[in-house]
C-alpha cells in the first residue's frame, strides 16, 4: 500500500478534484479495475474528500486551488499575517483529514467497517468473499467492506453459523474477544451468548483452529468444543439441536427430560430457564418438532413424560 500511496497520491487527489488530463483519467480508470491497492487507496481518499469540511476562508472549489492558497504551488512572497493564515489553514486541513481517516478506519457504517445486526428474528448475509453467515436473533457481525490484505477478518457477537468459501491462501478469522477461530474453508457454529463467557463451537464440515491466550486445538467435523480466556476443551458433539434456531427443527433421539428442557430453553426466546420439580423422569423420548409453538410442544411432552409444563415469568416449570 505504501508504494501505491507514494506513486499515485497526487494523481488520485487531482482526479477526485477533476483536475486530470484525458490520459491521466484513463490511467485512473484502468488502475481501479486492475490494482487492488490502488482501488483501496482511491476509496479512502474519496471518502476523506467527501467527508471533510472546510471553512469558506480556507477552501475553494477544488483541492488544487486549496493547495495553491496554502502556498504549496506558489513562490510569491507573503506577509507575516498571510503566513500565519496559511499555517492556520494547514492545521485545519490536517485536523479535518485526520478526523476523516479516524472515522473511515474505526467507525462501522462510515468507512471500511460494516456491521450487520439482527433483532427479534434471525437473518443471513453474504460476505465479500461469498461466504455466508447466518445470525441468530440479537446477534451482530462486524467485518470490512472488502477483504483486502492477506486474511479475512470478522468479529461475532451473539450466535452464528458460518459457511466459509475455501481459500487456502487467505485464512478466515473470527474474533470473539479472548477466543479466536481460524479456518480456510469449512462450516461451523459459534455461540457466544453464555453468561459465563464461554464460547461454544460445533463443527459440521472440515476443521477449525480454536485458540485462546494459553493454547490452541483443532476441532474436526462432528466435534464440539468449549473455550474461554483460560480454558479449552473438546469432544464428540452431543447436542443435536444447536442449529434449531436456523432450521426451525428440534430432533430428539432417546433424550431425557432435562436434555429436552435445555433445548427448549435455547430454542424459544420466551424461556429463560427451566426447573424440574421432584425426581425428574427416567423416560427417554424420541420425537421431532418442526415449526410448532412452545404450547404445542409442551402439550405433547406432557403426554410422553406424564408431567405438567407451565411457563411462569420466563421459567419453564415441570412438575408432576
């Protein structure tokens, strides 16, 4: 990027301010099509040009005239007062451009960063590399509006399922605070909603590199892992319904009352927790639900387990 900046900075500025020759304009159009570094640099300068605001005392109709007023393209002798005015104008320009750069590099929605958020419903998004990310309700994904550079970086808050486009030369990284995920092309589920701060990972295709500050491990398809700031462990996947929020389907195969109650808590936003009164149940149930409401599901479960299911202030109470 530095070489492109040194070589093309003046050309970009003059093109944005409509001060290029026909040949130079053709060169810019060609570079925008063929040179990724030039295209990114052009986008940054254009953003700054559009966002920066100058007072009428220091700005004319284009960048070239502004530079002339600041004394960059003139040898005329100026008075001390004019010199001070020029210094003040330079400071104004530097502050405006610095502010524009800070906004561009750091504020989502105004520059290179994009934030995709969901509300009460799950949704999906296609990333610049054609990877697809499905987000559960109340989740967000932050990423650059173009995956320039040697890696593809995103940050997840909440819960999501990733179908990553393979690219062995450009790893795909997910930032979850103290926990990092790195892949080159695979499919996996991440849940960062646990109150204890532990991240849950389920891999459905390929393999995933999972790490924290202390260690790292590879999690393969069919495996499940938990990771926090200081802990990391994995094993064979046990929860068949970690993607129920995406598929709308709950599958139970010889599942206990506790396992089913936990799945309902994760699947339905109105259920915060559950409580089983008495000694629970030794019955194991195999059944499937797709699109049914909580009332419809608990009505069937009450027959299987011979229990009462009542939702009270977000708590699913199960009793004899």
